[in-house]
């Protein structure tokens, strides 16, 4: 495991772009002394082992020198000694733990990490602090994301500074908030429109009746899609999602989505359109899941920009135009562009499960896009956001993915 140095945390109250931690770690001798100190406190160990709450103690290099069994269970290792020497992000499987030159705590993404904030500020102020920690884990990890509430308290012993961290899994709480928002807001609005249309059907005739029936059908379809999206997210996280691939034409897919937004007046006074430069590419995918990816990206683009602005959807085959590598020659790429620019703090957290700029109970859109694209559809997600250029989210997929020829039960087994 790689590590961080003594006194190694730079105070970052505003979490600026400077490096969060130094690049060195404790020597082997120092680490052994720290571990031995807590190993000798048998009463403390017995008390913390009896707790169902995960507890870690980190030294002034932010390396774990003690962990109870509940912490090992949270991480997914049998022997808690396997956590010794790692930093919290490394132990928890954070995808950004290896991005910085010095490991966990040294990448730009770490500037907004709840665990880093908790350790920095509790050590500075000698107070108990609560922070929320959102962990995006690797594609092979299960679960693929964690939402934790971190409580930290700094203390000194044997001439060294230590911080005790308790971690409570609040993933279910975050999921409940998101579901409440969906069912109490999105689905309730759809049901309300459906009820009004049904009430009016018997009072009109001819063309008006046909229009109301069309509104009813679209409302039922939207209601079904909202419920199915949540079921799919649960299946994705538990690796039980089944794909049903078939050939799809990209222009048909994009035009259908854009028209559905316009039909339901969901463009919110934006100009939403398919770029005329888009290519009509035939590729194999699960059209329901692919539609869900683009739907989330379009919805986020509309919500992020001011009314009156333009949101553009575009696609191209990477075998035409510039191709960065031979592997790109058989790919398709979709773009969703708006004119808003995301602050750096948003850019660093955009794919985290519960992160949102839209209020309590939101924050599953871009997370589900990344999970569905990279874990199941064999694609890649990226974005750019710059002044003068706006924000572009890109999703890229193979024209002929490996799951194209397998049956649903085989695909399910491959992903478990």
C-alpha cells in the first residue's frame, strides 16, 4: 500500500486546488510502534470490537493503525489486520485512491472528500466533527458505491497525533430520500396528469377524446419508466441486471427521446434539439438501458442551464472523423451539450452516488449513467466543462459488444 507523511495534512478550510496531503508515509518502524501501542490496550480493543459501528484509528500520516471487526466487515476483508498501513480511501476501495502521486488524500478529487475534511478539521480544532463521505468504488467492487457518515475526533498519545473515525453506512437513508423524491414528486405529478385526463375522457368526444387518450397513454408509459428505472438501479448495484440487446439506429433513438421531452413539455423553455451533424449509426445495445442513459444526461443538462438556452444531442461513429486508436474505429459516441459551466467542486463529485446540486433526495442521475455504461454496456463516460464552451457529457460504446450474442441468463451470470 502507498502512503502519506508525518504531519502530512495541509489545512484546507476552503479545499482549494493545492495538494491535500504530503506524499510520504510512516516508516515501517514508526508504523509498527503505532500499531503496537493500540494492540497493547486490550480493554480498548475489547470495547471497540464489541461495537457494531466501524471504527478506525489513523496516525498523523493518515494511515490506519487500528480497526475493529466492524470496520473489516464494512471494507469486506476477513482479517482486520489487512487494513493496517492503508489510508481510509484505500481500504474502502475508492477509485481515486490511486490517482494522486501519494495515494489517498493527494488527488484533486480528495479536496472534497468528507473523510479528509473530518481528519483535517478535527485535528486542527480538537473537536468532534461529522461529515458525509461518498465513495465511488471500482467496477469490480460490491457495492459499487458507499455513503457513510464519518465522525472524527483527534487526540494525542505517546507524542503522536491520532484521529479516531467512526463510520455509519447511510446508503439506505440516501436511497430512501431519492425514492421519496421520485415517488412523491415525479411519479405523483405523472399520476396527477393521468387522473385529470381520465376524469375528462367521458366529457369530450372526437379529436379531443383522442388527444386525451394519447396523453393518458404517455403518462402510463412515463410512470412505468420511472418505476422500472429504480428497479434497474437496484439490480445494477446487486449485479442482477439483465440486458436484452438488439440492433438500434442512433438517430431514431435520439429523436424519440427529444420528441418525448417536447411532447411532455419537459424542456422547461429550453431549445432541445438533435444536431444536424449527427450520424445515423446502427449498433447493438439494450435500447431500454441506452435510452435511460441519454434520458438522464438530457435531464441533467436541462436542469443545469438557464431557461432560453440550447441543449444539443449529437452522435457520431468514431470510425469517421478523428480516431485516436484502432480500438475506437468500431465505437459510437453520444454527446449532450449545454452552455452552463460546472464549478470545480461539482466536477470532482459529479459521479458520486448521492452528490447533487439540486437539493435533498437527488443525485442518482450521473451515478446511474456511469454504473450502467461502464459496468454493463461496456462503454465509457467522460465530460468537459469550460468557460466559453459549456459542458459536454460523452458516452462511448462498441458497435458490437461482447454481450450481443449471449442469452439473458448467461449475461446475468457473467456479471455476478
